[in-house]
């Protein structure tokens, strides 16, 4: 789960990382008022779950409150990486002496947190990572012990020759490691970590991604969820207990079980098609889940055919069939639907679908995939 910059900064603050407070605003009037209250130069920042806001025009400096309000109007009108801007953070502007990068990610291969730092922080860090990876210094650390002070000092000295500045940076790194562990993050990032012209270090931006499994166990983390700021269909899928990941292709896939879903997508590719999504309807599947799955898939305008691949174990084929029929009665989609149903109550499932006359049967996975690809290629 992603959280907003202002939420990440609140967490940083609790762990003793210096941040500038500010105010979250819902419209330009509130932005004007917040800027007036803060006084002086401010930064107006889109709160969306996407990086690269600055480059997209979502971060603007303003010298007066009038200018802040006016600039926020343009920011509220933006869509950044598909996400509309509903909230803006107004915060005091900083005179920057230098921008560093500091971030922790979960390195799944090593099964350890990995702290990464660079002297070349700021909006071009992706380019630095791609073109000059040696400028990013990395160290794994023990999740039981946290980033040890000597590790933090080694990293800090690698990016800052001045001894006293390096000590200050090392202090921030230790705390960032604590943040990562405390909130069960998969990513905790300060970019930029700035040295201010009047001295001191400050987290100017913050990004934290949380481990969904931890969020489920921690009401304090769950409270950070902002359902408005995620894709409506992904949020609906989550609420219905479906694992859904949208992709670029045109074959909508509805499968039970993550492994079978992956195999189905591989087979779509194998036969020259492109899957429109990964969708696992899970174990015991109710008609409501199938209805939701079809609704989510048909909302994707690229989809030209829907492919069901269901292995009935705990998931009963007749339940899925009933879900398909109910969904089609409700949705009136004209998309071709190809179904491969096998396993528990297979005959009953076929019977329900046959009676409805709304789906195309396939006996095997190969047949189903090829038929879906063929149908997707036919212009409606
Ligand atoms: P991002 O583009 O989403 O990463 O947003 P950031 O909050 O990191 O801001 C992008 C860039 O805007 C920073 O790297 C800074 O160069 C600049 N910026 C942001 N806040 C300030 C500020 O208070 N003062 C100055 N001078 N520049 C800022
Ligand atoms: Mn940033």
C-alpha cells in the first residue's frame, strides 16, 4: 500500500527525522489560507501516489499566498500518471544547499533491507541509477539490529567528504532504517534529503510503501489508506478480495489461483496474444466475485475478449457459471466470453452456461486461449 508524502513525513517526524510541517488542502482557497498562515515563500505539492511529481508540474514554489492559490489551481487540474490531484500539501520553502538521496528497499533476493544513498539526489535519481550506478552506494542491514551506526557512517562518508556533515547524514540514515522496520515498509525513501543553506539536514520529500500483509494486522497503518487516491477498479478488486493487476493487452483473464493465472497469461503470450490483466478470483468464489471481476475487466476499454480459466476444486464450477450468467444479465457486455471450466460440478456449470447461451465453451486450456485470441481479433 502506498501512502502520501505528508503521511510519510509525519512518520519521519515521529522518528526524529527533521521535516517541515505544512497543511493538506482540498481546494485553492484552502491553499491560499494555508500559505497566508505560513507566511513567506511556500511550496505547493500535489499529493498523489506517484513519483516524478516535480517533472509533471505537480510541485511549485510561490512567493506570495496569491501566487500559491493560483498555482494550486493548475495543480488541482493535473492528472499525474493517471491519478487526479485531490489533495495539495502547502509547506514552507527551503533554501537548498545540496540534494542527497537516501532510501531503503526490501531486497527480496537477499531477504534483507537494503539502504541506498547518493550524493546526486533529486528529481534525476532514476537517470543516475541507470547511467552512473556507481554513484549509488548500497548496504544491506540486519532487520533485527537495524542499520548500525558504523554502517550509517560508512554510507554517509561515501557521499559527503565534510566530517561533521557526514555525521549528521549518518544520524538521518539510522532513523530512516528505523522507520522502514517500524512500519513494515517495502520502501522508505527521502529524495531529496537536503542540506539547507542555513545549516542542518531536512527530509524535503518522503515516500513510503507499506507491506500489505502488515497493514492487515496494524490498524494504525490501515488508517493511512486513502481509497480515493488509488485506481477505482483496483480498489474495488481489493475490497472484493480479488488480486487484480491491469496490463496492456486485450484479452481479459479471469482465473482461480495465482499459479493458474500465470500459466494462462503465459499461454496467451505463447499463442501470440497479450493479456489485459492478471486476475485471481481466489478460492471459494461467490457469484458476486465473478460479477465484480467482469465489471472490472469490461471497464478496461482495451479488452476485446474475456477468457475464463477455472479449475474447480473448492471453487465450484456451477458457482462460477452462475456468476458469469448473473454478470452478463446485469452488464449487457457485447464482448465474446470464452470459458474453460473443469473440476467440481463441471457438468452443472456447463448446463447453466448452455442454458444462458452466453458463453463459448472450450474443452482445454489451449483451445480456450486460442479461441479467445481469435475472437479478440474479430472487429465488433
Ligand atoms: P518529486 O518530483 O515528486 O520527487 O517532488 P519533490 O518534493 O522531491 O520536489 C522535486 C524538486 O523540487 C526537488 O528535488 C527540489 O529541487 C524542488 N523543491 C521542492 N521543494 C523545494 C523547496 O522548498 N525549495 C526549493 N528551492 N526547491 C524545492
Ligand atoms: Mn522527490
